[in-house]
């Protein structure tokens, strides 16, 4: 990769990570339903009394290992890049969530909260689309959907995203039976389950279309 091209992709990557983390925090603070993996992490965080950032990072490590099994071989680059992405992203979500708390987004009218939540979902999807196409590093949760999409599902972003949600949904069900409550799940979570992959596919075509997918499996 040429030096200038690498710098451009690196800049887009950093931009995408910040957008994705901020958008996830919007969904959390709107209290109208977070993205599926984030909602699952919120429930685990509540169950274990741990911080969002730490919970998201440990979650990411586990998914990173699962991805290696899906690949059918050990890929050191993907393994390390997944972990490298997860560390700043996980704690950025916690950071943005904390600084948004004084805004009391969850006290807005239900219509405004829904608008904030949908904007967050769009931001998450756009950020994911950008950093997947940067072809440098990506979050292990999205790596999972990416592997499913291109290795097993003939490039379908919608099906890849939907099937990748099976583990976090199961975990949320377990948390519900253990605690009797389910947190950060709402309209936004349902929209994320069925629409995030579609929005990612659309973003691939209209947001920074010069960035292209690269895959070798």
C-alpha cells in the first residue's frame, strides 16, 4: 500500500472509530435501545457491576477468538488487529456515554429520543462501513459479521449482520433470567437487528465510495 494511500485510510479509520463510538453512546443515552452488541454489553455490565469500557473490551477478546475458529486457521493479523481496534473503541464508548450524561437525553420526549436513537444507528452503520473498507483493522464484532457476509453468505450485508447477532441476543436472554430485567433494549435494538446491515450496504455505495472492500478468504 502506498504511503499516501495508507495515511488517507488511517485518517478515515480514526474518523470512523470516533463516529462509531459516539453513535453507540447516543443510542445508549437515548434509552430507546442500543445497537445489539452494545445492549448486550450493557446488560453484562449491570450484572457484573463492571464499567462499559471494560465489559466491551473483554467481550471483544472473546469474539476475537471465535473469529479465528470461523476462519478455520490462525490469522495473526486479524487477531491482533481486532484487539488493537477494541481497546480504544471500548473505552471511547464509555467516555462519550459519561460526558453525555449531563445532557439527560433520556429525559427528552419520546419522539426526540427516537430521532436521537435512529441518528445513532445511522452513525454506527456509517462508521462500520467506512472502517471495514479501510482494510486496516476493525472491531471483532464487525469482523464476525464480515466473515459471515463474505465467506458464508455470498456478500449479503443484511444476513451477515443479522446472523452475527445470535450470540448477544442469547446473552441478553440469559441476563434477563438471572436479573429479571433487560437494559438498553428497545425500538433502536430492533431497528439495529434488521436494518443495520442494510444501512451498511447502502453506506458502502454512497459514503466515501472510493473506499472498496478487500477480502481474501
